[in-house]
């Protein structure tokens, strides 16, 4: 019998609470039940080498905090099914997920969407240099539009990492269709959900928290925890 999952409702923050810098105060905590604090030495090593900014340093440009990367690795390692990513940039998060899938011995596919052709090419090149990187496929498209197309062909994923545009309308738009592609029981992890910029009136390009909270219906999604700047939600029904 599957062991029960850990849900961290106590980590919920209101938008007003995310206005204070708390990204470094929200630790990685495991969702799945496994022995120890991390899955492996490779998992733990994600947090071992950091840039002066506090972001992880695995030799690929990007902005993942240690807690973000540890959660991403865990979900890619243990969520059954294929993986959807919105926002590839230089392939950092796809590299983290690909390494987790390799270590787990999983034969899944990572489909990653990015609007920017330079990001798509750079991410393709990055993953081509990684063992098992051919499980990752990068497509140039708008995140919400691609998700709608995937829903149209009934494509299903066990895990989605949402890290494309930070704008309210783009996140909201993706959230309105996400339930059609994430299987019931699966998870969606939103990067920059816990970020003070979301509530700043002088930063109109940031509305990840509000886009997710307004776009994810509570009869379809349950809040599951905040780790670093990420917010985790579980797909609960109906279809
Ligand atoms: C923060 S970066 C992604 C970082 C990446 N997930 C990582 O951790 O390495 C955001 C990316 O989203 C892309 N983007 C912006 N708006 C988008 C949209 N509407 N649809 C798809 N991609 C978008 C940008 O081109 C950029 O490469």
C-alpha cells in the first residue's frame, strides 16, 4: 500500500505575508514518504554549492533556490507520469528534473514550453549534453496556449512545473486549463509563488500568487505547501 503523502498546510502564506522576504525562510520538506531528509547524495548536493545570490549553482544559468531545487528534484523523481514545464530559459530546471528521472530509473518524458526561441535552443543544447537528456523535448509556444493544445489531444502529466511569465494574466490563463492536463493525484509546482514582488504595485509584471490563487479552483486543486519561493498544489477532482 502507498505510504501517505505529507501535506504542509501550515506553510500557507497570505499574499500580505509574502510581501515580506520569506523565500529563504521556507525550507524544503518532503511530500513523499521516504527514509531520511533527502532521496540521495545527488539530491542533497543541489543545495551544496550556491551563487552569492543564494541560488543553486550546478553550472547552468537560472534562478532556483535550494528549497525550490530540492522540491523539483523530489517531484520529478517520485511523481508517476510525464512532466510538463512552462518556462525553460537555459534548461536549469529541466536539467534538475532530468537528473532526478535518471537516478529514479524513470522512463518518462519532459515536455517543456518557452516563448523565446533562444531559450528553446539553449535548453535543447543543455539537455543534449546530459545523460538521458533525450527525454526532454522543448517547444516554442505560449505556455497557456500550448497547455490548451495538449488538453485538446488529452495529453496527461503527473507533474507540472510552472515558471514562465510572471504576469497575472499569463499565470491565470495557464491555471484555468491546467486541470485538463495534470492527472488527478498529480501535482503542479509554481515558481515565484512566494515572492515579495507579487504584491508590489510598482512591479506590475509580477502576479504569480494572485494568478494561481484566482485560477486554481478549490474543487480541483488543494494547496500542498510552500518551499523556498515555490507553491505546490495537488490535483484533486473533478475532471
Ligand atoms: C524564469 S525563466 C524559466 C527558468 C527555468 N524554469 C529554470 O528554472 O531554469 C522564464 C522563461 O519563461 C519564458 N516565457 C515568458 N513568457 C512566456 C509565455 N507566455 N509562455 C511561455 N514561456 C514564456 C521566458 O522566455 C523565459 O525563458
